[in-house]
């Protein structure tokens, strides 16, 4: 049908534009956050291109729902602004029929979003995290400032009084050699010099002229008393520095694969089951060990009490009815001052040890619970992305008909408001769920539950041609109310 093709063509172009803008904005936020880790490190263009590509893929779960919402608003806003929607209704084409091709497109995007979230997103997260880790750990490129002690090269401290206009000429050079691990015992000074990279770009060579080498003789027997040193002059000397330390390392990606963001549904289910089994076994072992420790403690106390009772019988002393032999625990006054102090010290030490053990295991079990909830949360988010795409379409399309404004003005404002509300609810509920104050299922789906009634209400009013969809009716109603007052 020509109308369907026209609507899809209008919607698809707007969708691509808004999706690209959303990803670009999120990518600029990422660059602004890590700009200090990128500047001055001499990163290759290919490395930055790969990092930005993988990072852009990780922003799809945020950009895709926003693009669907904004494109739906703009598409139906354009149709309403130029009275095309009114003409379609007059021709017998209902709003539901107008929405039908875009609904099919949104369903297709939801299915694609699920497969993307389950298959592509874990891989993109793995690549992005590993590359970002390598980039942030990479050292700054060699840039020796004037008049400052430069410590960028391992085991060396370099000070250059002045640099030539060509960038390679050096004057008033001082180099501390710490490669021996004994401090400032070897120093080289020179009037001038020149620095240049080798053809392999793996080493930096300093060619120094008219200088001295000072070295303290730390291997001398009376070094600390005599402080002997050796001085050697030179006309020309070469010092080579290894530049491999400035290369960007490549971390093994297996170190990141255990993170929940790097897993698909099958891996998450397996990981959650393994974590829960291990946690249950460790809790049972902790309870068993605590009970066994308590039994051993009471047995030792009982043996101590029986020994005291036998000694008293041997001395011919009578046991009171509330003696330790009767009540098993040394809480009576039948013991001497020395024995009572020993018992109290033993009880305090044991109680403190058990309290520390319980506190340590409580924190450990708490961290395990949080880790399990994180895995469950990521598992639910594999599905919430697809549902969010549909919900934002059912909100954006009716609102576009209400606003009747196209372009990037009012639709952008309304889209941002709805998306910010959705994002705030999502982040807040996820954090509450991670703390254990809310079920993980509810924390992951709360934002969708809040938006579902709104989308259903707006869509129902749109397909039934309710007056709520007519902005002019609201203007007349508000004008009538103001005149009546």
C-alpha cells in the first residue's frame, strides 16, 4: 500500500537520524569522561577507531529506545502538523492502521534488540573493556620538559635545562641512573646532547657531549664513612633507553570473561546456578563448623569444670548445688581468683574470635549475594531492552498525534522528559534491587511496568479517536474554564 510505504519511508529516515544522534551524544560523553586517559599517549588512529566502534555498540541499549521514541514522535508529529493524519482519517484509514506498519517495524527492532543484547553486546563489552583497560594503563609518550626532573622512563630521572628549536637538541643535561636499585649513586651531566629514536622505534638514544660521569663506590668496605666516588670525563657518550615500556599492552581477554556483562543468557544461567550452589554449600559448611566449634568449646569447659570438682572432692570440700560440675559452665564462685580470671580471658578471647569470624563471613556472603543479584539483573536486561522498544513506540506515536509538531523542537523535549523518567526509574530500582531491598525481577522491570499503563492509555485513546488526542479540544476546554471563572 502506497500510504504504508510513505509512512515507513518517513519513519525510517527519522529513525536512522535520531539513532545516530543518540549514539553520538553518548559517545561524546564517554570521550569527555576518559579524555585525560587518551591525550598525550600517541594512540594510533586504528586503536582509537576500534575502541570507539566497540564503545558505540555498548550504547545501543540506551540509544535504541530513545531513537524509537523520538522518531515516532517526529513522524506522527509531522503527519499531524501538515494535516496528513486528518486526511487519512477522512479517507477511512484509522490511526491504528496508520500505526500498523510502524508497529511491525518496532516488533522487528525488538527482536533484533534481543539478539543484539544476547550475542553482540557481550562481545562488544569484552572488547571495549579490555581495550579501555590497555589504553588507560599505557604510559604517556616521551615528552621531556625543560627545567623539570622527568621520571617517565623507568629507572631513570632526566633533567634538561633547555631544548633546541628542533626538539632534539638538549643543553645542560643531567641523568640519574637508578637501574642498580641503590638510589642516586650514578649521575651523568653534560653540556649538550641530542636525542633521537632508532629506526626500529624501540629505543631512544641520547648522544651527550662534554660531560662527566659520577658514581659512588657503594661496594667499598667503609662506604658510609668515607663516601668515595669515581669521576670520569667524556667528550662524547651514548645512552640508550628502552622505549618498549611506552607501547600499549594487550591484556588477555579471558581475564574479563567472568564478568556478567560479557555473558549471554546461557552463560548467565550456568553462572547463576554455579554461584548459588557454591554459596549454599559454603553457608552450610560455615554453620556446621560454627556448631562443631561451639561443641568443642563447651567440651573443654566441661572438662575444666570436672577437673575442678574432682580436686575439691579430693580436698574434702563439699560441692554446692549450683557448682560448675552441676551447671557445666564456670559461672559460680566455686573457683579461685586465678581460675576465674583464666576462664574469663578464655571466654572473651573465644567470643571475640567467633565474632570476627561471623562478621567476616557475613561480609563475604553479602558480597556473594550482590554478585548473584548482578548476574540476575543482567539476565533480565536481555529482555527489558526489547520490551522498552515497544513501549516507547506506543508512547511516541500517540504523543506525536497529540503534539502535532514535527522537527527537532517539541518532540525532542517530550522525548527527553520520558526517557529521563525511564532512565531514573531504571537506575534507582536496579540499585535498590542490588542492595537486597527489592526483588531483582521487580527492580529490572519496574520502569517498564510504569510506562506500560501510559502507553496503553495513549494508544487506546488514539485508536478510538478520543478528544484527548485533539489539542484544540484541550485549548477550547481551558478557554471555557477561564471565561467561566
